């Protein structure tokens, strides 16, 4: 009969046989603590490569064996990986390790994850910190909103925090970086994401006072999503300002935003009717054969028809 350590080594070799990896993990866990040291060597000293599944299985085995210290040591190492495919695979392994650490729900673990967040962006780390629902992680989630790859995980993290994150998201939405004149694409993506999240979560009246300046922003998406919030909390003056900006963008933006604009202008008929009626009258003056090419006139008339339909319902 093979010694336990020999059996561990045989099973670790089987991790590389992809079709037997899951069974090897179960057997390694069944052998108990004797498997921790060889698995640790496999993870910490092994070379990342494009086929990352065996290393991912090693992480799961170590987590089930309670080897928290090994996973921590692995995550705080940041090896230089030249091959892009291997680097992407190793990020998946590191993300799995971070998610596994969320199983230990103590204060020390939360602090350790926050410390790790100062060093690297990882989807699994975002997920782990979201599980802790710690407000100290909000700056990390905000940073992740600026990156297309990490943004979905960060948005899910904010949704888990819910209203607890409302003030931070409102402030993030109105904070272009490095400044309004030289805003980076990532900063704009973060601000758009923040306003969309606030539309999902809802806001308070004080938060609207932070956000109301977005109605004058140069980015149409920010204006539209801020307008949705302002219809509920805005003053009569705010509503008039919102109606004017929506009319301005009515025929010059993406189709999905045009639909949102039309729906809001129905809710803002009192504030929008005078301006829309006056512009329609001006545009009806030219010869009839020219009106057919007036895209904006068609958009304004569509809003008028929506008002008529709403009045008959």
C-alpha cells in the first residue's frame, strides 16, 4: 500500500489530466492535512500556463482543506507573466483563491482582503469584499467601475451594498477625473455606471441635491439617467431645466436613449409643452416638401402624439 504522501503526489499529477481533475480534488481532500504541503508547492512554485484548470483545482482543494494561509501567500505574490493567455488564466486562479477566502468571515480576514485590494484588481476579490458588505471597499469598487473587464463585478458589489453605497455613488457620479476638461474615458464610464446604479437602487432627496448638476453635463447619457432621478425629487425649477435638456437631445442621440427621453417628456408635459409647441410651429413654416426631411420635427411630433394618447387613456 502506498504511503499517504506518495498517494498525494500521484493525485496531484492527476490534476493535470483534465478529465480526472475533479475526482483527484475529492481524493486529496479525503487524505486530509497531509495533502496541504504538496498542494502548496504545486500552487506557489508551479509555473502558470494557458491551461489553468489544474491550478484552479489545487486552489479549491486547499480551500476545502482549510489552508487559508497558503491562499493568502499565493494572492500576495504577483509574478511577472509574459504570455498574455497564461496571465489571463492565472488571474482566474487568483480570483478563485480570493473568493474562497470569503468563506472565513472574521474581521482579520476582511482587513486582509482590503489590504490586498490596494495591490491589484481581481474579479474574485471584488466578489469576496462584496460578501463582507464593507463600506471600506467602496473606493476599490469605484476603481473597478473604470475598467470594462471588472465593471460588471463592481456593479454587482454595489447592488449588494444597496442604499449603504448611495452617498458614495452620488459623489462618484459628479466627480470627473482628473478634472472636467480632461476627463478620462474610464472616469466617464465610472460616472455613467454610478448613475445607472442609482436608478436601480433609488436615491434620497439630499442625494438629488448632489446629482442635480448632472442635468447640465455635456454627456447625454449622464443627463438622461440623472433626469430619471430628477423627475421624482427635482423642484419645479429643476423639472423645467430637465425638460429643456431632454428636448435639446431628443433627435440627436442613440435610439435607446431617445425612447427614454420621449417617455420622460410625457411625464414632463407641463414643463415641456410650450417649448415643443413653439419649435413645431417654427418648423412647419417651410414648404411641405422640405418637412419630410426634418428629422427633429418628426421627433417633436412623436412626443405630441404621445401626449394625445396619454390624454385619452
